[in-house]
C-alpha cells in the first residue's frame, strides 16, 4: 500500500508544474510577439505602399507614397503598443489589465488602419495636385505593394501579445516588486543605523555614498563618535 501511494503526490504536482510552464511560455511568446510586431509595423510604414502616374502639363510624372504618407496611425499605435508592453511589467492588478487591454487595442487598430491604407490613393492624389498645381489632379496606373499587409501582420502580433497579457498577465512578475524589496531593505538599514549601527568610515568611498543615500552627513559621524567616547 505504501508503494502504491508514492505516485500520488507527484500526480498532484503535475498540473501545477504544467501551469507554471504555461505561464512562462505565455510570457516569452508575448514579449517576442510584441517586440517583433512593433518592429514590423515601424519598418513597414517607412516603406512604399503605393505608386502611380500623375498627369501634368509636361506629360506624366511618377508618384509614390510611403505608409506614413498614407496613414500615420499604424506607426503611432506601434509606439503605443510597445510602451504598453513594457508597462505591463511595471503595474499590477487592475492597472495591468488596463495596460494589457491597451496593448490589444493597439494591435487591432494597426490591423484595421493598415488594411484600409492598402487600397488608399488619397496620398498619391495629394502629391499629384502639388506637382500639377491643380486642386484635383488625376492619378493613373496605381499599384500597391505588400507592405501594408506586413504592417497588418505586425498588428496581429501585438494583438496576440495583448490577449496573452489579458489571459496570463496576472501571473507574470512585476518590476515594481524588486524596487519595493529594495526600498524595504533600505528602510530597515536606516532603522538599524539609527539604533546604533556602526558609523561610516570616511576613508571608504562606498560608505560615504551609503551615508549620503540614507540622508546622513558622513563628515559628522566621526565627531559624534568622539563625543560618545568622551561621555
């Protein structure tokens, strides 16, 4: 009976181990997808999305428009999404949920705006009007490149990162915890110093920096020690 009971604790621990691996995997995938997605969007918006020919008095003149010329929304949302990806690890609880939602919405907005810009020729017509001097200058032989869809793919990756953050973000570590622990340790160290800890040695630079960090004047510590010895 004892031998039969041995595997039971191991079986009970298997789900928690799988859950921990799933959380780590979701964190790695979200970071990779978010960073790669933002990079793809920023790269795609700097490339040519459309080109055509404008009719002018001298004949015809080729025109082209980059993604930023057609719509500046994908690039702006990529920066917002990247900032939200970093902020996910700086906040907790409700704040993390709100930032995760912002990350997902940024990705969705990139997908929609990139898809709309994939067939937009308003930027080409505006450039043609400036060249020809006409209010409405026609543009002919319009052709579109695959770069808008590359930007849309980057938006999908950012959306994926946001969905993972919404689903698993509450289990991810937070950067603030390390600083809170450091602050607690610093408070405890100051308390120990006030309770009669050793004064900083003025000949040791690292002790001077520590004293300054605690808000103390290290140059007065030897004088206080001499006064205490004399008393």
